[in-house]
């Protein structure tokens, strides 16, 4: 019994010592030793610098060289040469009774275009006939006065009066005849109808009359407008920053949207002296001989060239990556890294090669296929 009591006391003592040791060790613990390790942040100095695992999978090529004058491409439209626009008018007021041509027709000089029934023509013929009758009478009186004066039957004063009457009658005849010609009447065929003919050859680009319409001479709009389209204008808008590309008297290459395989050249005939205040552009006029294919309102692209040649880098078209509305190329930076470089793309050259205006120099190394490397970087 006494042995059993000693065993219980010994067990209680051992438990008490264990608890005391546990409390002492807990009080001496270091909280920092139990904290997680600090996070390690890797800083990238350049956001356009990328590292790949197998850089040898992306072949690189050297940028070539292009030595050409810089180009400026602007859009324009075909317009008629204003100096070659000829209006067709009728000086006789009246009613249009017949029209022989319509808008868009090609006409020749002297071709009948329309007929006008005019009271002005009737009055003009009446005045002309009366003038002719008065002149005939005045001539007969002058001849009689000359005969009487030779026989001393009349005084010199009477002869001079007869001569003056005859001279005035001739003036009246000439004036009424000119009036008929101005109105467009045919002297040999007296009629209330006046024919209006084409003053030049060309294309009717405007029509302001119809059958049974009225015309008031010069106070009415032009009946027709005939344009000579053998020479036309191409009007372009050029921004003020690009005006150094445009010089009077020089030529520009012209490409038509409707005929992409045709090549034309136009001379710069005028540069607008006033800029558009809203878009800051100047009107540039190209004078172009019309080979027959140009139609008014056609869209065209004009290419102007800079005064001096410039050296630019050239790379395969596949080396240029279009991303976020910008052009980029990948250049090897060593140690499995590639540097993404922003460039400014130029025109396409033969052999699927693209010219780069800025961002790269001839001889620089670039990745031949930028899209493959971009796909790896995004992963």
C-alpha cells in the first residue's frame, strides 16, 4: 500500500516537472523565427525586355538599307479645270420648247442644244424690218435730192438733210442687225424660235433647264455648262507639316482607286495660300492630262517626293509586329533576352520587305518572325 502511494507521488512530480519545462520553453520562444520568409520581388528595369528559355528557336536577320527620297501619300479627287468650263446661255428671254442634249452628254462645237420661243426675237425682227424700210426710203430721197440739187431745184441744205437721214438709217439697220445676232437669231430664217448651239466641244457637266421651262436671259442660271475634260485637276489636302514635300512646278505620281494598274503624273500648278482653319490643310492642285479614263469625282492617291534622299532600314515584313496601334520589332539583347523596339513603318518594297522610317538602323539584328516570339512572351 505504501509502495503504491510512492508511485503516485512520483508520477505527479514527473508531470509537474514536464509542465514547468513546457511553460519555460514557451516563454522564451522567438516570434520572428516562426514568421514566413520575406517575399523576394524581382524588379524589371525595362518593360520591353523579355527573356525566353530557348532563344535559338527564333532566327534573327540583319536590317537592310534603302536609299530613296521620302514619300508623302495624300488622297484627292478629280475635278474639272475651271478655266475650261464654258457656260451655255440664251440672251433671248422666253420658253424652252425643245432640248437636244442632256447632262453627261459629249457634244461638239456648233451642235444644237436647245430651242427657245422668244418674244424678244419677234420684236428684234420687227425693228430690223422697219429699219430696212426706213433706210430704203432715205436712200431714195437722197438720190432724188442729189438730182434736184444738180438742176438747182433745191438748196444745198436740203441735200445735206437728206444725206444725214440716209446715214442715220444705215446706222439703225446695223444696230438692229447686231441685236439679232446677239440674240442668236438666223437672219435668213425669220422666226420666233432661237436656236442655242454649243460654243465648244466637251462634256455637259451641269444642266439647269427642262422642256417648257422659262429663261430670263442673263438673269437666269446657265442652261448648260460644258467642260473640256482633256485636262483635269486633282485637288488634294496637304497638312501644313507636310508642305515641304510640295513644290510648284514639280511632278507627283498619281494612282487611281478605279484603275490601280494605271500610272499617271501630274504637275503641281497651285498651292493654296490659305489653310483650312479646322484641319490645318492647304489645297494642292495637280494638273493632269486626261487619257480618257478620268471621271469627275474619282478618288486618287498622289505621291509627293522629298527634296533629298534618305537612308532607312529595311526588314522582312514578318519582322514587324503591329501591336496597340504601333509597330514593333524584336532585337536580341544577349543572355536569352530580346528587346522590343518601337519603329515607324514605311512603304512596302519588292520581295515582301518593309521600309522602317525610325527606330532601327541598317545592320541592326531583328527577329525574323516577330509574331512567333510575341506568342511565346504572352504565355
